[in-house]
């Protein structure tokens, strides 16, 4: 289905005015995990953007840094929804976490947000930061996972900065396939309905959707990824994005750059914010923290 750009932009701007952050069950907020939080500003080629810095329990100076990119269909900017996962990773991986409030579409369309994510990684890796920029990882959920994959790709191609790990949690990795075509029996319908809006707002020019920074799981991108940052890929059985995450995980495995592909049964997109029980969410968060901590601190 082709959505007129003016209509998609109108819907996107209306969505941006909404609360955005789901009502999360108290047990999924991980509010018992202490957090030392500072608001900072990060320069990028597309303007300064705000971020929240979570300091690790053992102090910021010697610890590495993890760049977190929130989801929201490339349209909704609500980094506060990632507070639970950010505080958990900071505390359990002993790492500085930067929760990035990147510029969403239509205010900034593809490839702008990917370039912002990469610029943040470059900035975070600089030697004059409050943390050890030589120890860098990046990750995100949904659209944020797509941006993390794009930033890791640019770092791979530019040979800087060195990213020790990328965490791709139910990422959107193939915009060459229309969202409605991804809907299969047993899959959720919300993204299938909203996908045409999100895709049109983020990348109106369909010819650009075959690019490596937006559809790395698409059939057009065949370059070897040997040497790209090792990845933890997390996909959900009921998510329409599950198949493209699996394809990308297979591609990374072939390149020798897959740490693990976690395939979560019986849950859907955004499960960690939309009602999955704590005993489902906690092991995923713990695995992310373990992968990040091992990537940054193992010798």
C-alpha cells in the first residue's frame, strides 16, 4: 500500500504529540536498580541532541560506554521508555550508558538518524570523555536496533571507532519488503498496520530502501561483513520483524560476527515494555549485560 507522504507526515506528527511511553508494569521498571543520571548534549552533523548518561556503580572514569538507541518506528522520540534497560545494563555490565534522544522523522529522514547514531559513537569514543572511549558498544530496540546496525556498519567501513559489540533487539532490518507482506499467521498485526506510515515517513524514496544502512537484511546487500562488530541479535516469535532478524543473524554468523541469536518464543514486538512477565524480560536483560560486559572487559 502506497501512503501519500503528506498524510504519513501528518499521522507521524500527531503520534509525536501523544504520550508515547507505554504504561509499564512496576516489576518491569527495574526501579530497584540504582542509577546515577546526568543529562548531556552530544554534537552531530545534524545538530546537537540530548542524551541521558547512566554512570556505572564502580565509577565512570575507567569503565567503557554503551550507546543505547530507543525504538518508535523512526518517528516517535521517547528515550525515557528505555530507562529500565539502561539502568540495568549500567549496573550489571558496569558500563556507562548513553540513552540517545536522536532526531526522528519527519524532522530528520533517512539517512540522517543513522548518521546521528554513528556521530554519537564517534563522539563517545573520543579520548577526552568521562569514560574509557576505547571500550565502546552500541545497541537498540526496534528502529533503534536498525540505527545501531547502521552505525556499526559505518564504523566497520570507516575502520573507526572500534565497536566491541552491537546489540540488535527486535530490529527493523529490511524495508524493501512492505510491512503488510511480513504479516503471517501467528504474527502481530500492529506493525503491519503502522509499517506503511513509518516506512514512508522515514524513507519516502523507495529506491533508497535497498541501501545497506537501511536494509542490511535485504537481498541487495551482499558485501562480506567479516570484521564488523560482533552482534547479539534478539528476535520475537510473534513479531513481523522476526524473519529479517533471523536472516541478518545468519549473515553475521557466516561472517563470523554473531555472538548469539536469541529467539524468544511466545512474545511479540516490544515485549519488554508491553506486558511480558518479569521472568521473561530479566534473562534477556541479563544476557545483554553479560555480552556487553564480556565484550568490553574480557582479554
